[in-house]
């Protein structure tokens, strides 16, 4: 059993893959989780994975329990799962709103519930969720997305209050735009100039789960680019 297990959720995405590789390079035994099994098979050699939809609370718990039993109790959880929707508040539908809340906030809560008992038992742990600038500053035209990311920011700070006494640190990183292959076709040259690379965000995440940031919890770190 490894003493340094990191669970990386959203590992089939570009940010997830880069972050998984970064954590593995710092000595963690990384287990990637995603519902996209094909994407998981593209993870670098040596990174294990489990397939499942962590937006489902029962699946999230089952995946964490399997990893703890087969590999070791998680010391780190990194949650990069997220989705977005463009639209004004007056045009929002119940379906839009539920999807944003379920994916962008619900996943973070269910995963935290699943890993917290293992981290509590070991007396330490580090959790990082991926928030967004739109959750810190209102942005017209991104109503349901911004609301869900604002809820994630609040959840991060609330979890810090509840879990820090147990030795568990909870932080978030808040990009504005990420320069990924998926996003690039939709970004104008002006926007692309301000986008942040997945590698840069992965470095921030790796720093937040490292011993160097042991005193830091409840932080939402901006990663906005120039």
C-alpha cells in the first residue's frame, strides 16, 4: 500500500491529464478517475485509473472506497471536473441550472464526503477543487455557470472551516480561461492571449497539495493570466 495516494478526478480531460502527470512526477501514486474510459487509457504509463461518473454520489463513494482498498487511503484529492453554459439569467432553464449545480458543485461535495473519512483517520489530507474567476466576479452572459462556480467557492471555504480541525486542507484554483485544445477553437486571438496553459494550473495544484503549503487552507487562488 502506498502512503502517498492522490485521486485525480477528471483525469481524461487535458487539465486532468497534465495534473496527473505533474503529481506523479512529485512522488504520488496517482489514480485517475473519469467516465471517459478511452480518455483514461491515454494517461501516461504508470498512472492507474478507474472508470465512473463522480457526479453520482454513490459512484463517487464507491470509486474512492475501491481505490482505498486496492491501492491505499487517499492523501490527496484533486477535482478538475466541470462544465459550462453560456446564457443570461433571464434565459436560464431549470435543466441548465441543475446541470451546472450537479456537475460543478455536487461533484465536489460528494467526492469530499467520500475521501474525508480516510483523511480524518490518517490525520491529514489535501483537497483541491477547480473553481473559476466567474465564481468570484459576476460575468454577464454566464449566469448559471457563474452561480455554480460561486457556490463551489463558498463550498471550498465552508469545507475549510469544517475539515481543517481534522488536519484536512481544502483549497481551490480559479482560472478564467484555460488554453486547451477543446477551448482553443472558441477563443478569439485576444482571449487566447490571456488564457493560461493547463501546465501552469497543474503547477499551482501540485503546489497547493505539497508540504510547502501546509499552513494554507480555504484559499481560492486566481490563475487569470496576463
